C-alpha cells in the first residue's frame, strides 16, 4: 500500500521546487546600458535567480531520489505481479524520468546562463553593447516540468505499491516441460 506520508513529503518538496522555479523566472537578470565617460557598458541587476534555480533543482532531485529509493528504482526490487498496475508503473516510471530530465535541464541551463555575465563589459562609444540576458520562459518551462514530474512520480509510486501488494511474486521460470 502506498505511504501517505511519503506522498505528502514528495508533494511538499515538489511544491517548494515549483515555487522556487517560478520565483527564479520572476527574478531573472535584467540589464541596462550605462555610460562611463566615453565607454558604454552593461549593468546587470542582482543575481538571485541563479540561486533560486539551483534550489529548485535540488528540491526536485531530492523528491525524485525519495521516490526511487522507496520503489527501489523499479529494477532492483522484487518482481511485480503481472497486472495493469505493473504496466502503468513501468510507463509512469519512464515518463517521470523523462520529465525529470527536461525539468533538470531547464533549471540547470537557466541557472548557468543567468549567472553567465560580466557586470561591466566595456565597449567603444560607437558600438553600443549587447546586454544579453536569459531568455524569458526557461525557468517557467522548468516549473511546468516540475509539476509534471511530481504528478507522474507520485502516480508511479502508487501503481508500483499496488502491483507489489499481496506478498512476493516468484519470478516466472518459463514454460513448464515436466509432467503435471
């Protein structure tokens, strides 16, 4: 039977990761062109979105680890009974890892790109600087995939628990060739 406490803990971790990703989207760097004598330079505001994105990634990783440890990552535990729950568990396992990888990539790339800038990049007066910043929506996409990962991983855990209910299932040894 699925543990309600484990599902609640994973839900809270995913909710915190989602909130941090949304906050990172709202607080990503902006830049403005400033002038210092004859030179123009890019002046960036605070770099808090990088920390928020990394924090969201860490909470997402912890929630995924908790689910995978509880289910023994589908491949290391005992054999599951053949049923619809086993089929759903396998599909949801693959889907949750797929969405997890996309969410982690968005958060990691967004955090790295948001942190990659120089506060004062000096250029000549005739060439206005290109103040590159993180494209809008990278952390937002990460937040959306955090929600999907949370949904799929919790359903995976519930289906895995349902397929494991009722005692050990001996592994199928194949077609019996002996007498009855």
